[in-house]
C-alpha cells in the first residue's frame, strides 16, 4: 500500500500533502476535515502546523478505503505482540490510531505525538469509517 501524497515540508505556508482531488479526497480549502465515509478518504487540516522530528505538516490524507482485512489482522497481531489488546476496534483509540497511521502511510509515533484535539479528530474519522463500512 503506497500513499505518496503524505510528505513533509519546511514551508509552513504550503499544504503538506496537496489533496488535489485524487482518490476522491476533497481539498483542505473546501472542508476542514472531511468525514471518512466520503469515499473512504479523510483529509485532516491541522489547526496550526504540526512538527514531528523536523518535518512539518499542515494537512494529512488518510486513505481508509485502501485498507484491507489483512491490515486489520496485522494491526491486531502487532498489538498482541506488544501485549496490547483491543476488545473492540470501535472503542480502542490505540487500534484506531494504528489504523489511521496505516491509512496515511505514516508511523504510529507521528500520530501519537500530535496534540490531543488533532489525534481525536483523526481517530474519530477512523471510527466513523469502521461504522460506515459495516463494522
């Protein structure tokens, strides 16, 4: 699974991963955070530029629609290997965070280091996608 649109930049005035409409995403200018149920793509626009290990992010695209059953099983397996368990992915921020990181092709540490408002908005989009997909 390759989502090359999520990149970092040192220019804080430009969107990081230009959501140019590819893959059904809406542009960050048209909506601040598009519901994941919209074709399975969530575009998150940060309230202020987010920096992690020298990389700056203004927006991130989360391609939930590209995830597979194998991704869900892999997330569960990785969690179990670390003695982490999700009784229900709809209730587990840990699971939703790992799922979101996969959907954006970023490391889980990038997501977990975000301000709580940003993290919650993103994991809520993951939960909404799970609900919309019939979970």
